[in-house]
């Protein structure tokens, strides 16, 4: 997801990744879960997550900014209202204007908190409507796409960061393809992928005509493949879907597809290289402002996060180890800046902590 969508010594600069198993340093950010990350035009990473329950009442929305060259960041609460997002992740956007940061959090209602000074200060939370989600994606013009599974279908909510505060539209999509869901944007239109190995993954996309909360205005669902772990990323190179393909046992393959019209195209293989095929649990995908992509996944039972990169989504670098000796993550997210450098963040299913490690599309693609 991220959505459960955004890609430093330690956060934003280049990783040394020449050997297939070279590792950067992992950094523990703080206690909490369900992180989100975005990197702005200056190379500063903006990280938000749900903090631990405060006196067993509510989960504060935690935030920290990690400037280029810094060795970490100091999280602080920016929303403490006694509410609990209940595993709904923090969604982070950096930009489009310099210094702008927007963070969406599911409290009693959907709320957005904004900063105009690079995260130094935030204004009060503003309601943007009702809804719930396990994945979300920002689109052009302050659009926000949200999705969450239900019994046999997926609930989709389309909101705007500008409100109104009483927005309550909802549409049920992808009947028979629930379990997990991801959202993204293609040519300014929301796209929903949901399902699992059983049932298969399927995609629906809004046609752009009529009410986005009218199911008749959506094309699909069209089946894609069998997969339990997948992620979407939008950007200058288009909308891409990364997913694992089970080969039986613990040997899986990672593939990436590009969205074309109303369906996803052919699967582009991510070479396993010297690492061998992983047992994939959890997938993340991000695209930088130049269209370069980075995919990350948790390899089990090797207990590590592996990565691959591509300039256009067609050819991918052989997989490399990014973070070793890593506990099973509940969620993995990537944020990338204009130079392709940024952070991979994740939360631990055990230990209740948010961790991060630097990543660089440019370094992964060097010489290719």
C-alpha cells in the first residue's frame, strides 16, 4: 500500500552500491508505524508516521525533516487530538511549490496539515471529508485518491486537499478482487489495482467523464496476474505496477508493468542477479521527477530489503541488498528527490519502530 505512494549520508546522499551486497546504514527514526515519505527539490526528506499510543489514548501524527547531509532527524508530534488512525498510513507530499509540505492523516475525519516553510512549522489540521484507506496517492491539482478493501470489493474515495470538509463521495469497485489495493494516477486520472494471488490482481481506471464516484464512469476491472504483493508509482515515465510472481516455495520473481490505456502491459523482469530469487513479502515502488524508478521488496527468509532501478521502466538493474538483518516490515515506502536520491522507510511488525535507509537511483544505475 501506500500509499500502503513516495524513493545523502544517511537520507538523501549517494549510497555506495557497487558490490551486490554493499549496505548503507539503517537508522531508527522513532516508535510508531505506517510511515510515509517524500523528498523535496532541495533534497530534504519529509517523514511522517503514526506515533505510539499516548497514555493509551490516540496516536499522534509524528513528523521529521531530514536535510541533505544530515545523519538523521528528530521526530516531533504535529497532531495530537486523541484520535487513532488504526494502521491507516501517513501520506506525505513535498511541493509543488518550494517549501510546501502536505500530510494527510485519517483521524476522526480525513485531515491535511500543511507547511509553507519546509516543515519548520505547520498550520492547524483542516478537514477534507470522510473516508478511510490503506493506500493513497496524490494527483495533479490537489487530487487525492484513497482505497481500502472490504468484503469482496474495494472502497474508493476521491478527495481534494482543498476540501470541502464535508466531502463524502464513495464508490465500490473491483468486485471479486479485494484483499489488498493500491492507487495511482495516469494522465491525471485515478487508477485502482486490487486483489491477490487468489483472486487475481485486477485494474480499474476512471474514464475522466462524469462523476468519479459513479461506477459507470470507470473502465474495468481487467485481470492482470496472480500476486500477493504489489505497488504503484506515477511520474514522468507513466504509471507502473511492480509485483511478485510466485515460482513455488520461497522462490519468487519481481516484475514491473507499465499502464497503457486501460490495462497494464507486458511484464518486465527484474533480474535476481547474484542474489538468487527471493521469497517476497512486501513491495514498494517510486519514481523521481526525471522518471527514474526504484523498486524495493523484503526478501524472506533472508531477512533483508533488496532494490533494483530502471531509467524508463523497461530494463532493470540486477537486484542488490539495501538493508540486511531486517525484521519483517509491515509497510515499505520510498521517497526520491530530483537527483534520484532519497529514503526507503519501513515499520517493523515486531518492535513497533520506524526505520530508514538512504537509496539512490543514480547510484544503482551507474554504468548502465
